[in-house]
C-alpha cells in the first residue's frame, strides 16, 4: 500500500514539475522588450499608389508575457480621407523565412492625421524579426 502511495505521489510531483517547465518563460522574457528581436524599418513595405498612407518610422516590436506586440502609427499624407486600411505583419526566423503572420485594420484617417495601431501575436521563440506592409486602402 505504501509503495503505491509513493509511486502515485512521485508521478504527481513529476507531472507538476513538467507542467511548470512547459508553461513558464525565462525570467528575462517576462517583462519589457524582447532584446533579441530585430527592430525592422520600412524596407520592403508595400506602399499604396492611389491614396497615400504610410507607416510612421519608430514602430515597436515588443514581448509582453506570452504575446508579441507590434505598435506604431500610420499617417495619411495624401489629399483625400481614408475610410479603411489594413496593416499586415510578417514574422520571420533568423534566416528571414516567414513563419507566422497577422494583420489589423483601422478606419477614418483624415488628411494629415495619424492613427495608432497594434497587432498582437502569440509568442514564438523562433521569431527574430518583423516586416510591416499596408495591404488595403479605401
């Protein structure tokens, strides 16, 4: 009887330790920016032909908890209001291969105005850089 209790207890403790290892991130990744992620600029960014909407330089790519956030602003540099836009993020590994992507949208950007955006994606340790592009504008 005692042997069974010891075996069951040992298995239970092993499962708890295994679960804890799988669900915890290293302490250095829990708060603030993820220092290994490259801060890409507007290179290779699609820019629209008809209406001018640009991604303002200085956008951030940060890790918070189990999610990565891309935060920045767009600016309407054209001469007509923009009623809708989509921003597309491609996440790449160290070799530049796209391993994930996501997007967000926004509405009603008047001529000369800026508007903030945010894209949230689940953390993946393979991601080393991010590239943004504007995909739709109305």
